């Protein structure tokens, strides 16, 4: 297995282009739970250009009927990124001071599970949520400060690299 660098700039450019609209290549999940994780998956794919077609535990999208749970599910994306042993993006949970543009933020509101996924598009101060900016769908935004969300918990996922076969 070989590894390549995650193209953070491509991920951010994709987020900027599609933050306030929907890419017609992908299903819009807004009416069935939210489009946030699908949007972030699209951004990660723009920066990785590699999917993992392992049934049930991979990370891929061909159509609404042919996709992995991790493409559009908050917890499934988290689990895939931090446990992936096959091709595709690989990540790890990090403290706030280790995040970079193109990394992932997940928020827990009032429910018991994390339920919103965002992508980091700008970092002015890695120690201050008021100076870390994100993009997302469902609550469509680009360059929104994390501090403007009211959440119970937060986690940061740093994309380490992309595994290729």
C-alpha cells in the first residue's frame, strides 16, 4: 500500500464552490436527516480522489442506492476515518491545536450522539473557536466561525493521508 498527501486546497475549493448549492452528481440529503456529512465527504473526496469500496465499512458514493453508510452518516464517517485500514482517507482524533484547513469538525447538540459535520476552511488561531472557520450543508455556510454554533461537545478529525493500492 502507498500513501499520498491529502490535497487540502482542493477540498477547500470544493467547499467554497458548493457551500450554498448542491452538486447534482450527489443526492441532496436535506429532507432525510441532513446533507452535512455528504457535503463534507464530497469535500474530502475532492482532496483525496480515492474511495474505499469495501461493502458496509468503506467510504464511497456511486448513487443514492449504491453508497456506504459513512458517506452520509456522522458517526459512520468518524468511524471510517479513524479506523480505515484500506484505501482512502485516514484520520485521527486530535486536539484543537492540531487541526488544519481541510480537517473535519463534528458537533454534538442535545442528542446523545454527534450529529453535525463541518469542514475547516480557515484557521486564524488554533486555540480559539472564534477564529476557526468552517463550511457545511444542512445549515449552509462558508467561512462560519465554529463559535457561532451552540453545541454540547466537539471533536476534531485530522486527515493524515490517503492510502492508495
